[in-house]
């Protein structure tokens, strides 16, 4: 198996040789090899039945062949099987496969004898495939990390596996090793000879990768633009090495990296002047001041549940280009008016703001943001208990482009506040509200009557905004 190395016991002697010639060449060009027989004990079989009668009472059957170890699709077995469509076959017997079609790209030679034959058959085709492949993700990789994905059993991808992969696919631009918890720093040394074209590298939950491994990434991938280090045990030293080597970095995910601080962020923001998106959520050692003087290309910051300070908020918006800001769950107690810095002119281009669970934010901050961020299109104020009539009235008076507003469980949202939003936010299309104890059914029905074009949703949304790695800086917007 080309994915996991499991022996499939395919031999050249069982290949169908009757079609050697133009038909055989066409088959190889399509990336397929036909066999008379295979060792079915090496495969998991999944039947696919198509009810197109070949003769009365029979149909064509196709069985998908999967690697018994890793489940990768290897090919198909073809044969005639008894009918399952209401027709009885008088001479039906056990379904015998007439032909097996195997995908070349799903294989790798198992020994020197087969290697020679395998190479003669499809060496040119494999070279083309190797040169054309631009992305690779291991079976244990995952996109969105959760408890379920962390509990899944993953194959032990080690240094040898990574070496073979990189040596074979030397033009990779995207590589995900997320979830490969056995990968060591030394494995990343192979990026220098083989990974120079990498632009995106995902190392989420690679718990054994340290600062030394990150320095190897910097040495081997000078054109890297996106890196995800979710839950990695790196420190400011690793960030500094990365920032010094990968000047073209645009998207960086440092969520749940407990050992980084403002010092590492400062090296990143000052060294990578094309930075566009940074995730530092749940990094408790970050106050935000490390982003002071960041580039205007920085349009996305996710700093949920960080120990931000008022000075850190000023630093975060200092670049002037911010469009998405998530500072939900502020854990610092001195933020009653500390968010006014967002509305002081540097965040005038802000379009999406998440203040969910910022329980101590007062009307003064809300008024400043509403006046200073005229382009706001979505604002999450769920569980912001200290926002009162003055704050809601300011939103209605100033947020003329607001399309989505989240007010779930806001204790001090009353009839007057809801009316101010109703009468002022003319572009509002979705209002998320639930468990607002001071809003009566009558007030809600009046809102629906006057603003029938606004959809009211009872759901409480935890995460808003675009994907961090799909953000692109656009100076015109």
C-alpha cells in the first residue's frame, strides 16, 4: 500500500497480459493496472451494485477494494453476481471476479524484484504523479481539532515515513502532519533538502515538536506563508527563529501554545511585515503589547480568552488594517472602559467584532466602538451584561452597516434598547437573541412587526467570522 506500506501481495505474474499494446498503454496512462487474481485477504471489500441487466436475471457487480490496514482505496474487482433487483437467475452461482483493476498511485513496490517490474510498468507515470502532487495530508490529520479527533487512534508516523514522503513528493506546497503525535524534531530536518517549496505546514498537536524543530522548519521552508502550531510546546525562542527565517509568513496559528508571550509576538509582528492573520486564543502569557506597531496588512486577530490589557488592545489595533477581531472571554478585570481604544480611529475598517462573554464592558466602550467602527457588519455582544440603554441606542444610531447582531443572555437589554436597535440598524438581517429576561413577548412581537425582514434566531453562536487561513489582505476594502 502506497499510504501505509501494508503488503498487498500483488505480483506481476498475475497481471492481465492479453491487452499488452495500445489498450495496455491507455490503461497505464489512466493510472490503472489489471490483474487476473489478487489475495483478497489483504483487502477490505465493499460491494457496489449497479442494476443494469447484462442478461435476464443478472447484473454487473463492482466491489471496492480497500487496504485492510489503513482503509485507503486501492482499486476494484469486477464480476457478474446474482440479481438483487427482483430477477431470479436459474444458473446463479457464487459471484466470481473476472478482473481486478488497481490504481498505480495507491501502490509502492515491496521488494527489489517487484520494484524492477513495477518501475518498468509505470515509472514514467509515477514520475508525472510525483511532480504534479502539490498537497499531502496523513490519514491521522484533522482540520478542526476536538475531543473526538484527539481520541482517535493514529498510525505512528515517524521520521522514516516523513523522509520517504518528502523524497517522493518534492514539489509539495501543502503538508499536514496534524495529529502525528510521534513526530520528533529530527524528522523536520528532511524539510531542508525536500521541502523548499512548501507554503503551508500544519503541525497541530505534534506534542514532541520543540523550538529546535521550529528552527528546522525555518531553515528548510523559506517560502512558508502559513503555519499552524495549535497546542505545540514552543516558546518565544522558536517564534523568533521562525520570524527570522520565514519573512513571507502571512497566517500563523498559535492557539493553546501556553509558553509564548509578548516577546515572541513582537518578533513575529516586526519580522514578518506581510502578516495577515494571527490566532493566539487561550495563550495566557500574552497581554497584546507584542503586536504594537504591527503591519497594516494584519487584518485578522483571534485572541479569545487571553489575559489582554488595555495597552494590549491599543497595540492590537495599532496597525490600522484590522477587519476581524475576536477578544471573547476577556479574563482581565480592568476592562470596564478599556475597550474604548478600539473606537479611537485605528480600527475604522473593522467589520467583525466578537466580544462574547466580556461581562464587564460598559456603555462607554460600546459608544466609542459604535462611533469609531462605522463598517461593522457583525457584532457579538452575547453575555455582555453591563451594556444598557445608552449602549444599545448608540448601536442603533451609528452602526448603519450592521447585518448581524448577537445579544443572547444580555441581562440589561430592555424594551428601550431593543427599540433603539429596531429603529436604527436599517441593514440588520439577523438578530441572535435568547434568554433575555427583560424582553417581553409583546416587545418581541413589535420588533417582528416593524422589522419583518429581520430573522430572529434563538441559537447562540460561539464562533463567528471567516477561516483564519483563508484571509487575504485587500487594500481597497
